[in-house]
C-alpha cells in the first residue's frame, strides 16, 4: 500500500491525459492547478482570497502546493482499497477524473484527511455520527466479577440488546439478584449514561467528527429518581454540559458540532423548545436543536385536538419500572410555541420523524436514533455518514447545455469512491462500537451542490417550473446511477452485512424505485443501506467557487468573515463566483439571475419536495424570509412542508439571530448616511467604530438606531427638539416579554424621565455612567466591544449627540456640551468646531479603559495609555 501511495508525478500526468487533458496543454494545466493564487484568479487579475485561504488552511497538506496535488493524494488513498494493482490503477484514474476542478467535492473530512501521512493522529473521514444515550456497564466493577458475568454483560452490549433484553439475558445467565445487577449496569436514563455519552462524543470530536444525540430517553423534569436524588432536573438540565463539550474539544483546530433532538411527545418538550429563548442566547450556544415531530401530532394540530405527552420508565431494575408519566396538551398551542420560537430565532428545527422512519431503508434492523448536526443525515445509533457532492455547475457546457450522461458516469464513480472511503476509514473511528455499526450497514451520502449556479449557466430562473423539471431529471439520474452502482458493488464485494430483502423492501423509498432496480436489489442485494443526501456544503462550495447545496444564490456580492487559525478573523469582499466568471460584476444582471430573498418561500418548499423524492435520507436547506414576515406565514410554511412530503424544514427570518447571514438590503433598510458607519460582512452588519451605530431611520425630530449587544440587537429611538437636543429615549430589544427586553425598555424610560425632570441634565456624566456598566455577556473585541445594554445605549447616545451638535470635541479635554435644555445656555461652537477638525485626524481608535470610548488620542509625552477625548482619562508617568 505504501508503494501505491507514494507520490508519482508521472503517474498523475498520465491520469490527466486519460481524463481528457490534451498533452500539448498539460504543462499549463498542471502549473495552474499547482498554485492556489493562479487557480483562483479571475480574468488574469482578480484573486478569490477567501477560497485561497480556506483551501490552504483546511485542506492542503504541508507539502501540497495546490489543489491538483490534493486531488492526487485523495485519489491515491482511495485507490488502495481496490484489490489488485490493475484495479488500483484503473480506479485511481477514475477518481482523479471526477475530482479535477472540483467536479466532485468529497466531504471536508475526506479532503482534509485522506492519504495524510504527516499527522500524528489520523482524523476520521466521516463528517458525522449519532451517539445515543444508552445503557452501559462499569468496567471497573466488572473486573472483580467471574468470567461468565463479564461475558454475559459485555456480550449483551456487543449484540445490541436493549436494556430490558440485557437485564433478562444477564439475569438468566448469571442468576444475579436485581440489586447486584444494578451495581454493574445502568440504564439510558441515568447520570452514568449521560456522562458515557459525553465521553464518547468527546472522542468523536477529537477525531474531527460531529455528533447527534436524542434526549428523549431522559425522564422529564420533576420526575421521581430514587431515595438519594429526589426529582430529576429534566433533559434540558444537561443540554448545556453537552453543548460546552463541543467547544472544549478540538481536532487540529476543528471544533465539534452537535445536534440535540427530542420527540414532540416528551413531557419536557416545552423547556426544550424554549432553551435558547433568552435574549442573549446564552444557553446551549454550541449545539443545534430540533424537535422530532410525529404524524399523530401533526393530525392533532390540523384538527385543533388534544395530544398526549408521555414518558415511560424502561428500567427493569427500578421499583417504578413501567410507570408512565402523561400530560394532555392542546396540540395547536404546543405547535404555536415551536413556530413562535422558529420565527424569533430560527430554532428549533422541525423534523418529521415518522416520515424519516418510513423512508429509512434500514429501519427494520437499525432504527433511526437522531440526526447529524445539520439534519440531512438521520442515523441509527453509532452509525456515521461520509459525504461527497457532485458539483452540478461542472456538467453545464459553454452553450448552457446539461450533460446528463456525464452526470450518470460521475455518479457511478462517486458511489464507488464513497464505498471505498468506508473501508479506508474503518481504523479511524473513535470507538469499537462505531466500527462495528459502520461496517454493518455501510452508509454513504452522495449529494449535490451548485444547483443555483447550474441554473444560471443554463439560463434558467430559479423559481420557475423549468427549474423544477430540470432538478427532477438531475436527481432521477443521480438516484438511479447510485443504486445501480451499489447493486453492482454488492455483486462484486457482497451486500452490507445486515441486508435482508424482506426488511429493506418495507422502506417507502425502496418501494419508490423503478421496478427493474428493485428486482436487482432483491436478487443481488445492496452494498450500502443508504446512498444519497443533500448537505449544506459550506467550505466545500467555497473552494469549488460555486453556490451551496440546493440553495439559491444568497447575494450576488457580499463580505464574509472567516476565523483564522490561532485566533482572530479576516474579512473578504466576495462577488458570487458564477457572476464574476460569466458576467464580470453584479451591476447589470439578466432577469434569470435572482437571489434568495426574491424566491417565494412556498416555491422553496415545492422544489425541496421534488428533490426529496430522490433522496433516501434528507436535505439540509434553509428557507430565507424577510424580517417582517408574519408569524402566520411561518406557520403555513411548516404545515405546507409536511403536506409536500418534506422530512424536515428550517426557516430563517432575516435579523432574527445574530451571526447569521443578512442581506445588504436588510442591513441598509431605510438607512441614512451610512458611509463609513457600517460594513456588511457576509450580510452581517458590523459597526466599524463603536461610536457609530447603524442609522435605521432619520426624521426632523427623531432618529432610530440599532446596535448589536450581547443580549441581542438593541433598537433605540431618540427624540429631540428642532435643534437636536434630546427629549426622550425609547429602547426595544427582542424577543418581547423577556426580562432583558423589560430591562432595556426600563433604561429608556428612566433616561427619558431624567431628561424631562432635571432642570439641566449633565449629558457627559450620563454617557460616562452608562458606558462604565459591564455585564456577563459582552459582544465583540477591542474598539468594537459592547460591554452591556447600557454601554450600547451610551454608544448610540454619544454618536447621536455628536451628530446633532449637542456635544462637540473640546481640544485635549474630551467632549464639551454646547446645547442645553435652556436654550439661553447654548454657546458658540465655531472655535470648537475648528479644534474638532484638527482633533479627528489624531483619533487612535484604542479603547479608553475608564469609559470604554474609542474616541482617543494615541499615547504621547510619557503616557502609557491613550488620552480619552470624551472623559479625559489617561495613565501617564
């Protein structure tokens, strides 16, 4: 294997010619793809710095000069799985052929880890796993037990018995009393099981994978535990612990990713839905949350009927075994709570779980447990997914024609590639339990990306019936090619070990396949229990310079922030690559080029439903909604998604959540004089200097601003007289009804009363007092730091008062108030304005440690800190 893996430039060049690269242009081809700077250059002048940095920091190994060498490394690695030297050479050529120019984009774990020899610990090539809350045993206590006891317990675990089955089997084999057995093993609803899950998930994070966990096994809040522990804290009491683990454990700089799910029928479902509803979103910050919704619940919602929440004690060793906790609720009220939360903060996601299970090919033997962090891969316990995506834009020629024959061939090669990934990656899984589960069902996840770019290249408008028909044909081609290939692999290598036709034929997806393919599966089996998916394809789409997944183009141009290794962030101005390549810029675009917010959300549901027909797992896609979308519309979108056959749906209402994309139109809505005030970085409004908040609306006697704080986006309206002197301050912080929202409103009322009742308010002291208040949820760093709601209010007020001329720079002594409540006290500011003009050029931008202002002058004359031009503070020798 080592010899085959050794780098061979001659072999690679032969493979390139085999793939169709003309020999006379071979040197130019190799040279361009051996340098990211050259490869990512448009029209010989404009580099895509974002793509360069992502490729170099995440995917290229230390000795790889460019993407060509990465494609070669991956192809060599996967070819080693083939049995003979001749087969290895043949499939090396085929694999390299689909990898070239990112026609096929393996999952990020594969691009990063396949064939790497310089790393100390090999990373997993699987993107995601499901780690359940399940029963276990105390290894320490088992050491002192007889061999027959150890084997009975460990054998039950290896065989995948449920806890009830294991207790019965072990009891019969060992004759242990219940109390003796309870000292050795524990059920899924126990503290031991929670920490077992935490440890196993951390092991997965350490190898670079993401995790999904369902919390439905845990008893509800307030339920009886035992004589030592009175009542249970409920599943949500442990969510923060699981969430924080994803941030604490990393593999080569890659943080963990986590999905937490709960069935809608669990008695603690309300707490689960609201877990992130605090204004600062301070809880469960490092996990996605989704509700597993069943058909019975959806029927109750439609009828306006009652629905029973329940949890049952499944511990045969408990004195309360079989006890059932029930609560009858109004289904529509519970549904409305989910919709309200999704409208406010884009979570929880909603997964139609019965539909997932009905279409799951392996439900007969390995029932689904939860999903991966993005929701497109429903998985059984301890199983994993390895992903790879066909870049649809690469199958459109220069005349705008789509090559379905080439797509079918690429799907065939990619399916074999992903099956080889399973074999190649088998030693790299974190747990032996995972290795057994993965080998038993051999799941793959062949997906697509670049759908929107393909439409643009074909001259098809994203929200048309032509787009639907084209997507239907594309997905049918991929599905049929993948399943035929998996049958051929089963004939060549054997079906997945758990294959059984009577079982797999119960799947509604298998039943939807053409009769000819079903007959082949019946006769020869399938190599892989599931084959297809649609993930979001984040950084993969960046390095391939194409649109993401099945999403429409979000914006024709935007700015994006990317975290850098070692800390910090870098900003990029990005023009959508297909626009840059085909049209130069986004100044004057043809009618068929549209962006996410121009697409009707119901069309998104329709298109996703068509694509879902050809996917045996699920789809990760987000429906973008305008900020002012009605709650009733979100409700209707979710119900429509269920009726259209979707397995899940996620919506994002613009501005409802920090750190998520916003359009430039949203950032600049009703904005006045934003020059130099804000940057739009991947749609996120970033205040370039903290004293300059976003101006939302400007009128003669009032101005409305917004500023991001650790508690959420704070909206502030400041009223005043015709001179601009302030007369009232009104604050608004969503979501309404929370303690943070009330606190923000109260601060505005207090300040308004102060302005009304005090004969001559000291505005400078007010700024200093508010600016000095800290909180436990600051936002940002350095000069962009906002320490608290009050600090954010002081930033806005200071900016407003300076803009209205109420406060002006006062040379070396900070600010001076020149307009007063009593107009007779107003002073001439001509000399001060002249001083201000000179002073503005000296502003350092460093933050004053006393009042938090960035209106500072650089340290000079022996001073250790900058001089604050607002409060005058400095630290000098």
